């Protein structure tokens, strides 16, 4: 279940960057977003929890 969440996070992150790239080509002055940082923190947390579960610490 954790790996499914990480996979979903990766796919959502990929789709977000694709859509932002398309929007930036159309509208040059888009404000920056901190969603990449949030996604990275959630991915690190999810990977850590997956490692803990996998190695039974």
C-alpha cells in the first residue's frame, strides 16, 4: 500500500510538471510554487516508512 502511494505521488508529480510546462509556454508569468518541496518531503517520508516496513525495524 505504501509503494502504491509512492507510485501515485510520482505520477501526480510528473503530470503536474508537464502541465506547468505547458502553462508556462502559454502564460510566461506564472507564480512559483512550493509543491515540489512538499512532494519531495512526502516521498522521503514514504520511502523511509517503506524501508522500515520492508526491513522490519
